[in-house]
C-alpha cells in the first residue's frame, strides 16, 4: 500500500494512501450533495462529474449469495465510518456558527487540519473536524475559514473527490497547481496587518505552526493557539448540530511477550541510555504506535491500526546513595521510569496489572500530559520532543511558553528537539516479531489464494463489482486465525479505476471486473502477530500486449529490488532506481515511492526508513527492518499496475565482514520475502525477461506453493494454486 505524499518532511514522504470512504447510509442520503460539484475551484475548472460516472451508474448489492457460496460470512467486513453524516443541520448553518464564534474570539481565520492530537494517519471519527465542517472526507487536506471565505487545500489525488463533496460555500484550492498559493501565502496576502489566525495546537505538527508563524510575521499577522482547555470552534458547531462521535473508548489490551519479543524493561533501559547521551530527563512518546510499542500494549481506538489513544513519557530520575568509603563520596545513578497518560476507563484488570507490575509504569489521566510537562520544565527538567511527531501543544508545555505564544527561533535550553530514538528501535524487528510477521503472512497468503481462486471462477461467468471484491476478500481473511481487521481500506480498482492511486470503491458507484478486465488489488490485514500489505494486479482473460509489456517491466523492477545486495549503511533512496530501470528504458515511470516501512502488529506505515527518490532521508536500511517493494505504472483512464511484497532486511552471509573482499570490512545486506502470493502469469511477456528473471519467478512460485499450499483448505483453491505457480513456458 502506497503512503501519502505530504507527510510533513518525515521519512515516509513520497507515498500515498487511500481515501476513507463515506458510509453506505451517507452515500444514499447525501448523494445529490456529494455529486453536485457546486464548490468553487482555484487552479482548474470543475470537471464534468456526470461524464466521469457514465460507466459506473449501475447498482452493486453486497455479495451475500456469492460470499455464502464461497463459504464466507459477509458481515465480517467492517462497516465504513462516516463522521460527516452525524449532523442533521445543514453544513452552511454550522459554518455560520463557526464564523460567529471566530468573530467573538477576535480571530480573522481558523485552520482545520485532518489529524488528531497524535498526528495519526487514520484519526478516529471523533477527531474528523475537517470532514464534518467541509463535507470532504479524503484522508489529506486542510480547511481554512475566514469571515467571507471557506477554503479547502488538498493535493491532486483528491481534486475530483473534493469537487464532488464540497458544497457551494466552499472553494477548492488545488494544491500543487500553478498560481495556487500555500495556506500561509494565501493568509499573508488576504489578511490585513495585525490580523489573528487561530489554530488548535493539539492537532497541528510543531513544524507546520512554526513555519506558518514565520511567514505571517512578515506582515505582522499573528498566530494564536487556543488554550489546551479552550473548546475548538468546530466542536461547538458539531455538538450543536448533534451526533458527534464520542471519543474512542476501546479497552487497552496486552501485546504478549511471545509476539513482542522484548520486555518493556529492556526497552526502557535502551532508551534511558539514549536519553543520557542527550542529557534529557524526559522523553515524550507522542504518536500512538510509539506508545504501543514501548509499553507492549495494543487497542482498537483508531481505524485499521491496533492502537489505544494515550501518551507516554520516560522519566529519568537520580537515585543517590552514600558511599561506604572513608571520604563518604556520593554516587549517583539514573533510574528511568515510564508514565502512561490514558483514560482510566480503558484499563481492565489484565492491562492495569501489566502496566503497573510488568512495566512498573505510573498511570495518569490522559489530559494531564500538558500540565505534567509544564511542571517538569518549571522544575528544571530537560524534555526530548520529536518536532516531526509532536503536536504544538506538547512543545508549548515542554518549552514553558505562554498559551498564546508561537516560538519560531531556536528551541530553549529546556528542550531537545530532534527525532525520537523510539522510531529506529521500533523499526528494527527482533526475532519474535519477525516470527509473527512470517506466520501472519503465510495465513494471509492462503486467504488471498482462496480468494483469487474464487474470483477467477466467478469472472468466467459474470461481472464482479469492486465492492464485492473487497467484501469477499475480507471474509476470506476473517476466517484466518488471529485476524483482527484490515490494515487499511482495500483498494480494488478495475480497469481505469486502477490508475487512480488512492482509489476506494463505493457501493452503487464503482466498477466491475469481468473476464477481460485488469484488476489492481491492494489490501492487507492486522493479525495478533503481524501486519500484512500486498498488491497484486491480475487478469483472468486475454490481456492486451501493451498491458503485458507494462506489467512485465513493473515486475522486472520488483525483481530488481528483491534481489538487490548492498553494503550496510546504504539509505533506501540508493535502491530506488533499481525498481525503475526497466520502466525508464521504455519511457515509463510512476509518481510514488517504491517502499515504506511496516510495523509488526502495528501501523502499516512506519518510518524512519523507506525506498524512494527522497534523497533527504539518509536513514540506512538495517537488518530487521521491514519494507515494502511496490513499483507500479498507471495509464490514466485505462488501467493501473502495481506489484507489492513485504521484505525484511537480512545479512547476506559470506559477502562481507572480516572474510569478505570489501576493503572497509562492511557487512552486505539483502532481503528476505515475507509475502507469498502468486504473481499473475497471464500478464507476463516472457520474451522481455532474462533467464535470471524467469528463474526468480519460478523459484518464487515454488516457494509460494510449498509454504502456502498446506494452509489452503479448499480443493478448488489448491488446484488453482498449483496452476498459478507452475513454471513459466518460454
């Protein structure tokens, strides 16, 4: 699954992510509004929505009968969430109320981002303020409200969707297009000197706020963060409209040591050593996956991610004792303790016992994190805060800044402002985590094999909708041991929809797959022991030569990454061209990165490493890191191709070190495949392949058959797998 392009300046920049869909009820009750295309546009004209839907107007009921025939229980697919339909009051009235509130507070503009206090990729519905007020529910975008304007900035992946969903009160700012200013540039141009721009500091990244304030200060325009206890104006309107989803309250669960592979105590000791190097007294874990990894806990507060809403800090304390020597000198030692900030109602007996006894952690209320940091700074403590992964309110508290102050100069002496050491430790999977990932991928592979066998049979006799594909595939996965849910919303794009990188099928407005249709299927799951993410492009008829050539060149790039050998210390961007060489030779390319990190029973996207053309990411690929390998090609309006496996970085024995020929005695690294699912042979143009590439495909398919075959239960699926993994014929 490819990650979004604009993830601040972090290590995962260069990827994309899919749109979170509207709920079924919402699509029925708001169809006219969402498809009206009434919003204004800066950076291009509104496209004709009626023509873009001409081939997708048929209704596609969920596949109850078909799924039942396949032995799949259709209710297992999670219902799409829809935070924007919880209001019965017209959105125009909510917008008017927000403007009245801004006027009362003396604000000339207010900025509404997509995220939550933890800057999550998939925020819980409770935090989807931008979706509520604007009607646009794409996963990337920022709204700005002024006394006379309501504007939405989003990038090219979401322009069509925003046109469909924004009402007449809104203007779409086509981010990235010529003559479309940034948010900061727009506000600087439009607002008068001494104007005040409001933000909620709990949901904006540190770097965004600092850059905004720096730009606006050139015109003496002020950025005013709300006080942490001050109610967000959007929340006031949402509450009045009725139906705001409650704050997530799922119980915290223990992530067993069998799957975690390392005790909390061992992690705390490692991080304590890193804190000592920076002379930091406190290390803040602001993102939910860092909290989960650090404390070996999981939850289900966030869509697609097994996370619980909480903050955590590590606090280093001096423990002094008198020496027995005659000089009575004092010896000083450091003890590092964990503190978790979480709602008490989320902790059951097992979770509480785990945190207090096994973790030796102190439990405090969720909202106390800001006061805790302020008090610590007042006592002279030094706080380590990652500016890429922390909301601005944390920085205010850790810097001792007044509530309405934005600091754009160097951080104060009380602050260590640099990447958190948790990210790298989390990325380096231990043997227990890798064991779980391998096992999860084999079960996941068996589920997808059974699904592909079912789909191949179905399309020979009828068309299958993209929604049905999504639902039935989820059903096959749900039957597998330790299944928890999807790791992201499935991307099932038939024909031209496959060329829409962030595509998400909606019931009643989606494509259909027939025997002669190409399908791009990007999907994954969360299991108790691992996280999966795989893309397969398939065709069950007679693909065109153009499609076969493009697919084969993508496959050659995939093989290029898979077989790469490189010295330790090599950043991911060095390998990116391996994936593009065959495409470049034909004048083709793709506009996203090649690989992103993946968590172990955690987020499907994680840093700090990756494979892309982002030369700024100098994090080297290291043994134990998991990374995706997903080159692609997208023919706009025709088809999309992507082939994705997950890989783990391993040492290539015998090539480096003391016995090797490298003068610097470096180890040499390569990859081990985690994903075992057949690659569509019908789409391969064999005469384009070298002998080595043919051997790679046949060897890979033999591994798939041997490792996944025993887990496939259906006789029909077993027979399909044997055929799908048979050697290529030259």
